[in-house]
C-alpha cells in the first residue's frame, strides 16, 4: 500500500514536470492548444512511468532514508521513461505536437522534482523542534571528536553518531591522508592530514573547540610513519585518547565507556529539564514565529544597506591583520546546538611562526580596538540571523566552557546580537549576573521588550556599559521565586507518591 502511494506521488510529479516543461518551452506562455497536442505523449509518459518506476525500485525506497544510490536510480528511471515515451509516441504519430527540445527539458525537471521531494522529506524528518531539545539536548558537554579517514567506515560512524549519540559525541572535522582539504563527508569538512593533527587541534582551540578524542576509521598500519608519530605524540602530550574503530568492531566485549556515557547523558538530561523550568511556557509562545519573521526581514534589509560598510570594514581588517578576513568561534545556540559565530578579524594570529602562543595584548591593534568598541566587527552575524542561527535580540552566545549548566534555560531562545544582559551591565558584571538577566529575558520575552533592548543598545555602544543594579536584583528575585516554586511542586509530588506507596503497603 505504501509503495502504491509513493508511485502515485511520483506519477503526479512526472505529470507536473511535463506541463511545466511545456510552459517553459513556450516562454512561460500558457496555451491550451499546446497542452491538448501533448495528451498522447503525456498518456504514454505516465503509462511508461507506471511500469518503469516499480521495476527500477524507485517506489520501494523510503523517502526519509533516501541516499545517492536512490538518486542514481531515479536518474536512470527518468531517462528510460522519457526515452520510452518518445519512442512510443514517434511510432504512434511521429511525435506530432511534441517540440524536439521538450523531452530533454522534461527529463531535467522530472529528475529535479523527484530527487528534491526525497531530499525535502529527509530534511523534514531530520528537523528538531524546541520541545525535543528539552529531552535530549542539554548544555554543550558533548565530546568533541576528530575523525581520521575518509571511507565507508567513517561514513558509518558519522551516521551512527547522528542517529544515536548526537547529544554525547560531536565530530568537528576529518583528517584525510590524501590531503583533500575542503571536501566534506556528511557535512563534516576535511581539516587537514593526520600528520597535521597537532596544528589542527591547536587551531580549533583558538576557535573555542577543545578536542577530547581522536577516532581512527583507518587501520593504523595504513597511516604513514609521520602520521602515527604525530597521533601518539598528541595522545601523550595532550592526554587526548585515540580510539580505533576497526578494533572496536572486531571486539565483542561490551564497552563500559558507552554505559557510562548513557548514564551521564541521562543525568545531564535531568539537569537541563530542571534548569529549563525557568523558561517554562515560552517554547510555544506565538511571538517566537513573529520574532523570526522580523529577523529575516530586517537582516535582509540591513545586509543590503550595510554592504558598503561591511566591505570597507573587511578591507580595513585585511590591511590591519591580513587574511583570513573573518574569525569564527563555536558557541552553543538554540537548544545548545553548536553553531559558528563569525566576526571580522581584529587580532593577529594566535601563534607565532614558531608555534608559540601570543598574549592577547600582543595580538590586538588600535584599529581592532575601534572595530570592537563600535561593534562593527560583529556585522557578519547578520548572516547568522538571516539563516536562523541567531536573532537580533537574545542572550549573547558563550563559549561552551563558559555556559553555566544551572542556567541552561538561556538556551531556549536563539542567541542575540544584543541582549538584556548587554544593556544592563555587559562586560562590567559577573557571569552569574549575566546568566540571571538572560534567564529573566527568556521568561519575559516580548516585542516591546525587544524594542526596548534595541533602543538601549545605542547608548551602550556610544558611551559604554552601565551597570543597572535594580535590573540585576529583579532578575535574581524572579529566578529565586521560580526555583522555590519548582522545588515546592517537586516536594508535593514526592509526598503524593510516598503516600500512594504507603497506602499500597
């Protein structure tokens, strides 16, 4: 029955592609005469498709698990359908009323629609709603892993991590012996070669990513001597363990580490659920949708309007500190999902030519200080807002190590370009006070509050941060009141459960 539904859906796409290709062929002019002339060819196309699609296996593949192999099958099937329909129509009426370029155009549109529908289905099922994040995404405590190898085992490992351990393990990049830098496997980019592992780890640390494990998807014997020495040296000097996938697959012993990770994950989930009570009631707020629409509209407008200024700032940054023009750091975003925060570079490289780390005072210039002071270095974050990773207003994204577990409710909304904590003290107040202000914003987020924050950002940029102790005290009072209420409800529930057990006894 499911295969029949898939077949009917594909036949609808084939029919739509035929009509679309005809209209496109006639320069977007709709003509009923042309469509009527295509009826014999259309009927033969649908009849051929009804036979070819099931025989090719296209209708038996589950859309949400579609793969490149399925897409190749679709291309083959569509070519066979169009060729078969053209031959049959030629035999029947010498392709009367069928423009010669139509079959080629039809094939391209049909392939695009059928593959696009499957990719859309896959992406739809991969999406995650904010309600899901409370259950399986907590704070950014997942292991950060470097994967060595670009092969079938690496692909299997990435699929397994994505499906079963996305809240515990995060692959930040791959190392490939053939130095295919810039390529990617399942959206994970090749960062260098195994011989360069120390440099890659050091560079990632500058961007806020601390590697906790290196996983090898290739047998050790297949790596060069230099690669093996570099990996073992990293393990010895940085205490970063190496894990060999080929050995784990060959072993039938249960892994204590996995069991420990499961337990830790459950504990973290409980912690998040507890701390998220401070933002309870916000997840379904209608303003979230309105806020996102406003972000899209104004981010697009500002990107167009500020493009000349961004180009000028980029040129100044290049002249000041050189390439690359952008700097990024990984931060936890909405639902603690990691994303990259981009800024114009205002500092020189973190390490000198000898690999020694420079002091921050040695890296930043007077020009860099001006760009930071005026917040011009943060203009690239407008792109992050447009893409949905950030918002104009929200808690500022922190480094993973700085994200407090007790205040993870601040991760229930998108991080912002500016926020309540920024206009009420910013860098002049303690991290815990910032967290309390962020949680207060999560609980009270509204259109008027966002307007107030945006207006308050202007004097903050012009005159610097000003600490407002009344706002900080109010945030703490509401946070403590919410915490006390949650504990009271928890104790009441425990009392009811205890009474029920005593009654049963």
